[in-house]
C-alpha cells in the first residue's frame, strides 16, 4: 500500500511538472506573438510615409526636386543644427 502511495506521489509530481512546462511553453509562444505583432506595427509606421511619398509623387519628379534650392537650404539648415 505504501508503495502505491509513493508511486501516486511521483505521478502527481510529474503531472505538475508537465503542467508547468506546458504553461512555460504557452507563455513563450504568447511573448513571441506579441513581439511579432509589435514589430509588424512598427514596420508599418516606418513604411507608411515612404509609400505615401512614392504614390503621391512620381519618382522622376522626386529626384528632380532634390536639386532644388529648397532642398539644399533644408540640408544646410539641418547640418548647421547638428554642429
């Protein structure tokens, strides 16, 4: 009888350990899902302005505008503020 009780105790410990392992695996998976969702949202926020620029202005016109005085003045102002 004592042997059966000891065996049941070991079995209960194994079940408890399996439950903890399952819970840990679930939490790791949930964390990975959350990180993936956060990375997707961050990527969308970074990509959205670029898509807006290239869908609104043709690429040729955008490249031509890089040589305009307004762009060079903006770059000069930006460089002067960095120093």
